[in-house]
């Protein structure tokens, strides 16, 4: 009985030309699924079960933020330059930089939760 070796794939970002070519030939639901997969880094098998109410409010808030934010709009400019200046330990980075994976997602979630909690506390009447 043969067993297949599972290869660990190293995810590399799509070059802009490849992404443009791909999005130039896909339409409809598949296009939306590809875009959401690229944006969230979640596997398509998880995303196909999402409901409109789970996604649309987030997309609307992102659209509002990026249209209202005073960003330079340069392709190589940081989206969050102020936060990027924070020390790495505040962003959940350990000795080794963890750009992808569960640990960085958990760290981002903790940072977001702390920021949300602080905002809620500051908005409570005295």
C-alpha cells in the first residue's frame, strides 16, 4: 500500500501580474471567493459557508476606513504607519518574526481586543 507524502507548501504572495491575469478570467462567485481568500488567508472551504451578514458589515467598515483615512495611497506605503512603529512585542512578535500563522493571528486578535476594550472604557460616562 502506497502512502502519499504530504508536502508542506510555503505560501508565497501572488505577483501583481499573476493576480491581474487570474482576476481577468474569473467572474461571479469564483471571483468573490478568490478575493476573499486572498484578503483573509482563510481556506476556501471555510469561506463558502459564510453568510452575507457576516461579511458585508466588515467590508463596509473597511471601505469607509480606507476611503476616509488620510493615507498616501502610494503602492509601497504602509496601511497603518503609526501602528507599524510600535515595538514588536506589543504586536505579539516573539524573538522570531511571525508574519503568518496562528500565533500572529492570535496576537492580532489580542491586540484588537485590548484596543476595543480600551475604547469602550474611555467612552463610558464618568
